[in-house]
């Protein structure tokens, strides 16, 4: 599911982190991505108020989505992407990942 999101031309990198902030899946799999995604997940997913957080910078849009079992999905997107389309893709991936995480916890 993580690699499916990277098929979008606007998404540069996607990671799935567990509740401890360890990278469980990442595309593309590069050492610098692992460290950065882990740091982002730990720093941005502390809020109990929000299910998702979006950061907009001059070069990237970073989307952080909370999942079941305290997992986190992080997507790095191009700053000039179609944000509505990306949010739709993230929402669909979130639904699929949550269903998987619920089923695997039984």
C-alpha cells in the first residue's frame, strides 16, 4: 500500500511508522528517508486532537496521518501538487491500512 502511493507523480516519498516511531515500510527506501520520516513521525504525531497534520513548505507538502494501533503514515509531496487528489489518495490508503491493522491485531 505504501508503494502504491509512490506511483503518484506528486508523491515523492511515503513511510509507515509503528507506535514507537520505527519505520515499518518506506518508499523509496533510502537511509536519509528512514531517519527523517522517523523524526517527523515522533514530533508531529503527539497531538491527541488531530487525526492528520499537513505541513506546507516552499519545496514540499508533508502529510502525517494517524492510523490504528498507533501507527503513522507520512507522505512527502511536491509543493505544487494537487492537494485535493493527494488527500483523496491518502484517505483511501488510510482506510485500507486501518482495515489491515485491525485484522492483524486479532
